């Protein structure tokens, strides 16, 4: 038996999954998932599977739900792993049943319902310095608003700052990220062409239908964008096409 075998174990009445089983079950929603990525998430302390006497990893249903939540926040909210880990520690008992739920919450949540952060809190949480935060504002990648004289940032802004901090370590500054903002703006324009009449409709049922379609479109375009990026990066790295 290998660590990637497609097997289930019954331990004390609890069904546990091998790492291969987990990869197989996650692959439909997260096409880039791999054994090595699961091992990396374990190394970062985001999931702690059990081990057999022979050292094989076994994942519980709670472990699986936690992985879905981690991968969804990475993909849909672009949060760095250290921010995701803090989020899990803050609310460990709220695993998402699917990445779609996370995406719906992110897209449709009203600004007033999101948690907000001061600049100091953002910097402490993400490791970003004031220079990076200033550049992100300069290039309109994040935007603060004033509350009682204090600049505050949304939960979405926090995710953007966290991702930008990681990219800055790799030599990509906010000015280099404008191309991503431009691509997103074009994507939003495309969605607007299709759904604006429904979203602006005076008929509640038509608007509700538009919101449901918005969720479907974003889910599909997010997956397509990630697959296209994966293909392009593999070509750049001289990888194996389609694998």
C-alpha cells in the first residue's frame, strides 16, 4: 500500500480517508490539488491528519472540511496561508460545505457586514509594512475609509494586502500588479454586460435570479481563470501539458 492509495479506513466507527482519497475527492472542485500540496498544508499547520503505525496519513471528515475551507479561501479570497491559519484558529467550528458557499459569502456580503481593520492591524496580521500599504492605495488596489478619524480597511482589503505582501517578497510590487486589476476590471465588465439588466430590475424575483446567475458565473470564471493560469505557468516552466 502507498500513501496515495484510494482507500478508506474504519477506525472506531469513523471512516478515515487516505491522502489519495482526499486528492481524488477534492480534484473536481480544486483541479490543482495534489499530494505534495496536501503535505505542504500539513507542514504549515493547517491540517493535522492522523498517522498509521506505518506512517500513512489518515484524514477525518473534519480534516476534509477544513481542507475545503483552506483551499476555498486561497482560491476565492486570495488569502495567504498565515492569514487563513489565523482565521481557522478564530473560527475553527465553521467549516464550509463547499467552496461555492465561501464564494457566495465573499461576493454578496454587504460592506457594512464585513470585519474592518486599522492599518496597524493589517500590518501586524499580514506582515506588510507602511510603504507597501501606501503603494497598494496609490495604485488603487485597496481603499480605506475614515471612521472617527481612523483609516479602516475591509476584510477583502486585508486579503489583498496579505497576498501583496507575499508577492512583494518575490519582487512583485503593487505597480506590477496593476495588470491583474485591469484583467479583473475587464472580467467585471463582461459580467455586467450579461447581468446588469437583471441586477437592476425592479422585480424582486428577477433580481434574485440575477444574483443566482452572478454566483454561477463567478464560480465558473474563477475556475476557468485558474485553469488558464495553470496551463500558462506549466508551459512557462516547460512542464507536461494536461497533467
